[in-house]
C-alpha cells in the first residue's frame, strides 16, 4: 500500500453528481483510501429550502484538495458548478477526472484550463488511479499547510479578528517560509491568509515591543531598588558604627572613672572596695575587643587590691551569729559554731566549705573544736549535749585566671556584692539594686554574660534616641 508520507493523511473532497457517478465515486473512494489518502464525499440529497451552501462550503474548506468528477450530469449541475467556484475562491487545489466523456464545449471553462486524468478511455482504473495518487502527492506538505493556515484565517476573521487567535513566535516565521516556498503551479495564497499572517507579524512586533519596554522598566526599577537598599545599608552601618563608637566611648569613660575610684580606695587602704570598683569596670571574658576598651592600669589596680587586702577569707554560710571558731592543729582547716544550730568545717586556704555538721536540732551550738590529730570535731550546744564528729575532707580545684582568682580567693560569698551603703555612692547610682549580676561583679563572666547583652541594647537605644533628637 502506498503512503502519502509522514503525518496526517491528505484530505480529499470529491465533487460529483449522484445521478450518473455514484457507483464510480464509491470505487474511487476505496482506491484512494487504499493508497493512504482520506477521501470524503457529500452523500446528502438537497431538500427544498435547505441551506446547503454552508455545509458544502465547510467540507471544501477543510479539504486539502478537491477532485471533480466530470460527467454529463455533473457539468449540468448547478451545485457542482457552485462547488467549483467555491474551490477556486478558497484557492484549493482542483484536480478534474473524466469518468464519462463530455463534449469540450460543455466542460466549464475553469476546468478546461486544467490537466485532466481520464478514466473514460483507459482500459482499466488502476493506471488513472495511480496518476491521480501521484498528482495528489505533489507539494503534499505545502498543500496541507495551505489548508491549515486557511482554516486559521477563516476562524480569525469569523471571530472578529481577535488577537488571541493569531500566530505567535516561531509559527509566524514558519508561515512566512511557507509563503515564500510556493510553487508557481500550487494554489494561490488567498488574501485572507496573507492578512492573517501579516496581522500575526504586526501583533508579535507590538507584543515584543511591550515586553522590551516592560523589561527596561523592570531593570530601571531594580536599579533604583538596589541604590535604595545600598543607601539603607550605608545608613544602618553608619548607625551601628556610631552606636558602637558611643558604646566604646562610654565604656572607656566608665573604666577611667572606676580606675580613679579604685586608685582612691587603694590610697585609703580600702582594698576590698578597690577590688569591687576594679571588677565592676573589668571587661568580661569573651567581649568583643573592638568595642570593649582595656586598661592596664585598671588591671593593675585589681591585682594590687588582691595582693594588698588584709582579709584572707570570709566564711559566710551561717544564717545566724557565729559563736566560736577554731583552727585545726595543722592550720589547714577551721571549724565554726553558730546559733543556726550547725557547725561547719572550712578549708582555711580557699575558704571552701567542706562539711556541715547538723545534729543539735534542739538548740544553738555554742562552741566547736578539733581534736589534737584533726580527725574529730567536738561541739557543745544549749540542748545539753556535746557531740563528737568524724570528718571527711574534700579537695578544691581553682581556675588560675586573674578575675576568677580574685573572685574565688578574695571576695567570698556576700562580700562580693556592693552593700546598700556602697550603692548610694554617686559612681554606682546607675546600677540596678535588684540586679544580682550588676550588683555582684564576680558574676559577670563568659562570652554571653548577662550584663553585656542587657547593657549593649540599652546603649544602642539611647544612641538612636539621641540621633533622633529625643530626650
């Protein structure tokens, strides 16, 4: 079986007269189908008052080629004549075949100009059928595109020439190439097809122009936004820089003030007070160096206070008054008795509490003392008893850093904090009395120390208010 080529089958409309050619046309349809074509015919009789022209016009319009069967009845049929004129109006390819001989004078002039394929004089139908198939295959792809663009143009024109039905992009280039590739013997390109392709080209140029304008406007907007963001970033960096400088300057002035007060306290031999002043301004470990000033003089005052203080240790865990205190025989431990009904054993070097002796629940402990070998402790109480205790000792591991040494060895327990009286000092008036971290400088340590992250935002807020002119 022959094939028309890749893609959809070529659509062939057969125009004929049913009065003398019906049987021949049926055979013709079978022969064309056998050779890979898609023939179709109108088998309806025209009834009185029927609008047959739209129906037949639609069949001709959707076909790629029209085959006209010449017969005596066909050349006399008004409908067949209308079909010929419609085919030529739509610029469809028209192939006439002669089924029965007709005098030349009776053949329509529009057909006499064309090459006929004769079935009437051939000894059989195979040879003329092959000739017809070969004629149908000429410019097959071009003819198909002719039909497709013609249908698109008709739909576009019938719907008010709306822009949404036009060709776009590569389809326009393909349509232009199709128009340029027309064979002189091929059907003419209709005015409707030319108008459709031209309108598609104009609409595409307009659309691309709008898109380029939009892209240009978008690029300009992006550049403006980029400059605006850059300006905002510069402003933010400037504010951060100013706030950082303000924080640095404030910290530097605070260090100078606390250094002066520590120096004054050292000159008055108030060594504990000097150390607390120095620790209050001493930068916490982990603070950023470029926003935290450092003073060697302040560190010297802290070290000097720690070395000069006469207070070795403060043993301050009892909740009530201490009634007695005694060293062990080797001087390494201290035992204390208190009105809180306990006795406590301490490491004399570090001040670390080693043990709590609880047993006099009835009344206060008045005195406590070590045995000669230091292995036992005896306590006396108002509960009318004396008790002897075995002692287990613990070791203490300490950090060697200056700050930790001072806090661990020199300022023990409640003595680390500024007293209520000291808080009335003008230099400490900005410290929150209820903030244990601010009140106790030994708690201010580590890269994420509480005082740092509560102090810095406050400085940034105050700097921003000053920049805005808000008091």
